[in-house]
């Protein structure tokens, strides 16, 4: 996992940004036009820092780790869950949507490449 964290995609912070993020999220939700009941539901109350861990890809040689970032308790977690619920009916209803690799193969299996 240390090797993965050193790859350059992550940056070590000198201080905890969560209190500032929490303040900004609370202010944005409070200033919004949402109903008070929804605002109260979305306003975060915890300050959990996301945790990263790795799950081994046992089907690959050397079992490299797949990084997983757990954001449960992060100030935007409940807000993201609500947005996902709103967007869920739209997923799959657009031409560019590909469900998985099998769906992609079925989509392109009759396509011919011009050389």
C-alpha cells in the first residue's frame, strides 16, 4: 500500500482539511433553496477522514492491491448518497452508457475497423 501511495496520485497534507470542508458544506446546504427537512438530513455532523486500504487482486500475478477509499462519515457522504439517488433513474438511459466489459463487447462485436 505504501508503494501505491508514493505513486504521485496522493499528496500528504500538513493539517486536517475536514473542519474547513465541513464548514463549507454546512454553509452551502444552509444557503440553498432545499426544504428544511432535507437540509437537516444533509447537513453533516461527523468529521471522519477517509481511510484507504487495499484489497488484493488474487487473479493477477503478485496479487497487487486495489485501493479502496472508505468515505463513510466524510462531510459530503450523505449529500453524495442523495445525489446518487436522484441520478439513478438516468443511468443507463443515454447512448454513451456501457454497463460493463461484456456490454462493451456486445456493442462492438459487429463493428468493422477501417484501415
